[in-house]
């Protein structure tokens, strides 16, 4: 079993706004607009190997009714347990910086237009950048009306942004905050504590608080088991990527044209991590 792995990355986040951009082949193959790192969970392939993290909460362990298990050396307060009871998928509200959000949208739209500009190999007079713009290359944006899909996407995002900012302004801060002051202090204490790791249980939905040193030791122990893992001299992802493209080129031309745009130009290896397992 190899430690390194790879996965095809698709710009799924952009699809939440509009499917228009995804209809462009150059956009689907653009690594600069869709490289999302992945995490790959490696449970130990043999349950009796002795390296799988098994949680048997001791008598001194803190276990909340909702399934928060503390096996670390850190004593959790009531407010800290209250925050963890909300689950790891809970998202605290944050103050919206309207100026920064607007600038980010503008910058992203600019990068999309620049990507289309650079990928268009058809000679056009307007592609020659005027001499007076040479000093403003980092701020220059290709003109609109070059691609209808991009224009529709940018228009849709801007309308959505205006509607979102208007709805935020109409709500008092007390109505938009989903955590109390004491709960936010508890959340900040978790961020400041570098000695603990908070992970979900592999099955069951419980939340486990464990010592960082124990978490790292468990991961090293699993990766050191040469019966199941092998340390590679380098990352094989580029080789896999090349072999995969070669294989696709042997397919029927119709299938090849459908698959090739989905292959990332610069795939990244997955990230190894472990999850605790709770046995009642």
C-alpha cells in the first residue's frame, strides 16, 4: 500500500454559483482555478495489527451525553464541552468584511477573464496590450463581451453578492451570532492549545479530544508497519498522471474527448491522516 495517492480535482466550489464556467474546456483543465487539496483516511488494513487507535474511555475520561470523549490530559470546561457538542461541522458566524469580500470577487473575476485571454490562441487585434498599460499589468483586466459564459457568470455572482450584503445589513449583530461570548472564548482556547487534537470518531459521530503527542505517535506507528506501508523514494503522482493520460489516449476518440478535459494538469497527492475508533 502506497502512502502517496492522488485524485482528480474539479472546481466544485464554482458550480455552486453557476454551471456556466464549467462548460469551458480550458477552465476545467486549469490547475490555477481548481486545485483543492484532499485528505485520504487510511484505516489500518488489519484490525489485529495493534496499531489501530481504539478508544476505551477510562473512568477519569470526560464523556458528554452527546458523545464528546476527552482522553487527553487537558480538563475541559462546561463551555468547551458545549462548543464541542455542536459537532465538528458546526460553523460559527463571523463578521463580514464587505470591502474585502467585494475585492475578492472582483479579483477572482479578473483571474477568470485573464485565464480565458491567455488560453485563446486565435489571433485578435484587441489581444495586443496598449503600450500605456505595460506599467499596470497586475491591475489590467481583459475587456468584457469576449465570452458570454464568463459575462453571465460574473453578472450572476455580482447580483448574488449585492443581495447577500443587503441581507446582512438588515440584520442586527445579535441575530447573526450563533455563539455566546463565553462559548467564543472557549473556542479561542481550543485554537490556542497546541497540545491537543480534536477528531471525529471513525464511526458513530462522537468527538474525541486527544493529546497531540499520542496522535502523532499513532500515525508514525501505522506508517512504520512495513507489512502494509512502504516508504517511497519520491512522489509517484506525476508518473501515475502520465500513465493515466497514455491509457485514456487508447480509448475511443469519443470517450477520450469526454475524459481528457476532466484530467487535472497538476494533480496533488492526498494527505495521510488517522481517525480514532470507539468500541463500546
